[in-house]
C-alpha cells in the first residue's frame, strides 16, 4: 500500500490513484472514496441539522418573522457544524487557534452548500415558511431539504477531499 492511499483512507482505490499519479491538476492527493465523502457529509449534516432545527424552534417559539428565524437557524447551523470538527481536532491535541483554522478550512464550503440548498428548498416549498412546528409540511420541507442537500454536498466533499481540501484537512490530524 502506498503512503498516500494509506494517509487518505482510500487504500482500495489504487488503480484510480495510479492512473492520476503525476498529473499537475491532481496535486499529489489520492482520489477520495465515496465512503469518505459520505462520512464527511453526514458529519456536516449532523451539525447543520442540530443548529438549523434549534434556530427554527427558537425563532418560532419567540414568534419571530421568517427572516430573523432563518438567520438564527443558519448561524446556529454554522456554529454547530464548526463545533463538531473543532471538538474532534482539539481531542487530537491541537491548540484552539489551530483547531479553529482547521474547522473553518474543513467545513465552510460543505456547510455553505448544505445551507443554501436546504434553505432554498424550504423557501421554495409553498407554505413551508409559514408552517408551524406542529405542521407536517414544516418537517417534510426541512427533512426533504436536508436529503437533497446531502445528495448535492456529498460530491462536493468528495471533490474537495480528493484535492486535499475540506475534510482532508481534518484527516491529517487523526
């Protein structure tokens, strides 16, 4: 097993790596596996979902309008998304400042894509913005948005990891 494939967790992907070895556009990183991309996306989705649902619940409970509620939900989605990575790399021994830089590098694009897709679906679903927490429409739009966001964000994460960016930055510290 070559050291690059071992480092990125794509040991089963030798043929793909060897086929690209030495190409300038590949930057010397082994291609990311779909499993690695799914794991990174699920990690991101968990933080986003917790933050976004919490923001929606708080905004609705305080009877805020749609815009302030969405701003709170998106802010909390980023906060929780970054926090999951921050805690993981802190456990790996990084100081706070370095850990924060790693979390920002690893998650910013992933969380942004996920939030744009998810909130876009909620905004475009007729009646979803005005639905209450007790309405099935609210939850189906939110969960449907997360499902579509997952499907769109996974290939983005795969592409980034394959180029040594995104969650590949986190894996360097495990």
